[in-house]
């Protein structure tokens, strides 16, 4: 199946398909009839970047039956979401630094992300798949103590919007059934999350349909589908977190305290 990546090679940035540790370089637009240009690069000779440069990152809360049950909260009637700053985006293998202004708990949230491939507004559930380019891994990093720091205002956007707090990648898989996927998150070698996407309250198509009714979604935008059981803090001076989804790949980043 095609796995699309963006990369830096020397002083240039490119994109292409990754297979067997070799990138087939393309030109044009990843989302609009890209063409292979004949060049091939070993994966080891490039630095992988976040696979898109989204105009917006949408992040779901309370989108899994199991997590809602554990938290003892009602399942939502409509998607509950926030926007993460585009400047929070970073790529595979990037080191994420602790924000200088924050000394509290930082948590990982391994998730599946939807990558939009065609602009859409008010798209139906039946037509939503035609606007999805593919799926990738994301770690929705959160400065947890900030959310409820002020009793008058829940600071979700700030808590999740720091620079580097949205690593995603390493690739976009364009031929997978999201309902068949399982998300695993490994913290410093120990598995902390292992949950099925089939447990989502709102499916990928429903998310695209409902959110596109609120705002136009553009190619390269990502929707982080929300997380499930097993969220926890990164406590070591340097923590390594891997979000792994079979059929897509493994996203690994370090957090430096």
C-alpha cells in the first residue's frame, strides 16, 4: 500500500512514497496527481518531516467508549474538539523540549490521525471517504496541569498548543481501513496504550462530515481522532515515546525535560 512521506535531503524538501526503506521521489502536489520523477533515495539518507503542513490541527476529546466509561462521563452527542496551533507540528524523531514557562506534568496521547486530501465543507458521511487522503500516527502531547489552572476557563488550546506538541508521521497510509487499526503507545520501552480504533464513538467518516459542517477542511489538515485508555505522564529527564499503528508505521519522539 502507498505510504507517503515528506523529507529533507540536503538543502531541499521533497515528498514521495516509502517502500522497503527506499523513497520514490515525486513532484507536483501530494494531494493532486503527483508524479514520480525517476529519483530514488535511501531512507537512511534523508530526514523525515511531518508528512503534511496543515493549515489546522483538530483534536478530539472523549471519542472512545472505553475511556468515557472509565472517566464516568457521558458519551457526547456530537464531536468535542479543539484546535492545536500549526506551530505545534513536528516530525518523526524530533526532540520535544519542555516549555520554559511550564514546570508541570506533560502527558503523551497516542492517536490515529485523519489526513484530509480534498477540500470539503458540509460533506455527507457517505461522501466523506472521498475527501480523506489517508491516515497517520500522532502524539497529542499535553501540558496537563494547565487545562484547569484557571477555574473560570479551561485552557485546552494552550495546554496542547506549545511548539513541538503535535508530532505526527512517519508516513500517511492511503489504503487502510481505520476501523481495523490498533494504536499502541510505548513509553521508555514499556507498552502503555493498546486500543482498537473500532471503539471510537464517532467514526473517521462521521468526524470529517460533522467537522466539515463547522469549518472548511483543506488538503493536509489533520484530525486527531482522540485517545483511549492508558494516557500517562512522561517523567524521566529524557523520555522516548513511540506511537505504533500496524499498517502505518511507528512515530518516535523524545521529550527533554
